[in-house]
C-alpha cells in the first residue's frame, strides 16, 4: 500500500478489532488503513459542512446528507468557526451601515437579535454580535466603529443609537441603509435558522454565532 501522507510504501501492521487491516509507514511513522468506514474523517467533509451551512441546510440535514452524526456536525461547525479570524475594522471609511435581524434562541418566546455592521464600500460584514437588543450589546459594535475614524454611521430610527453615536456622525434614515436591508434578506435565505417561518431556530447562541461566523467570514463562502 502507498502511504497517504508521504507516498512511500507501507507494511502490514496487524488488524483493528473489527478485522480491518492496518498499515504502517516507516518513513513518516504513521498508521493508516486502505479504506475508512468512519465517514466524518474523509477528505472534503469540512468543506461540504461549510457549503451546506451557507445554503440553508440545518444540522440534522447536514448529518443526513453526509451520513455523519448530529453531534459530529455540531463539533465540526464549532471547530471551523473557532479557526476563522475576525477581520480588522477598516480605518477612516466614509460610512458603515448597522442593523439588527430578529431570531430566536431555544424557543419562540426567547427573542434574540443579530446586530451587525456592513461596510458601505465593500459590502463586507465587519462585525456582529448575537444579543438582546439593548444599549449594552449594541455599544460593543458602535464603539469599534467610532475608534476606526469612520465619517458616518447609518442606522434605522431605533432610539438606542441616538445615545451611542455622536449626532454629527449619525444618519438615521431608512433609505440610507438599503445595502444592509438587502443583506438581511440574503441572511434569511442562506441560513436556515434565520428564516422567518421555521422550526429550525437555534437551540444555543453559541451555535448561531458559529454558523454566522462561517457564513460571513469563511474564505470558501466568498
């Protein structure tokens, strides 16, 4: 057998408990098998998980399509999200748009919001937070934008923003946030747990944040 890692020849090295033949590579000192029955370890599974998450497939749907356990799907999503670096906020931009998208955590009595910022020039998501819609939560996004030296911050007419953004930098006109409002529709279309009429809402804020991190910032989704 040819080694899967270094392409040298492998020698037989006993068998697994299920009778599958094991091989050992002297060059790279790794054990391996000719074929694996565990689907989750196959090459390309992580790429497929990313694509399915970003194309409105739920956790159980991903498990059915890829023939892997639901817990394994959740573990992979969290691991992929943890490896994605948050982009730096661009300095001295002309404008940023900020808006919130309503969703649920656990049940439909427990409303949460995905507040995020969109760059008006590049149409890229700069920052987001899964939170209750209150001053303390929105302040974490607004403070970062103000430190970047942005000229204008565009929002809807939610009164919380008036206390967080200096009036000379604040534009609160609905027609000035067309880009982010359109992006809200994309999010609801592409992320199953963000759809308006669905039973596939998130059971935890951690999983919702992980899926959004993949959707917004994973290289394979661009």
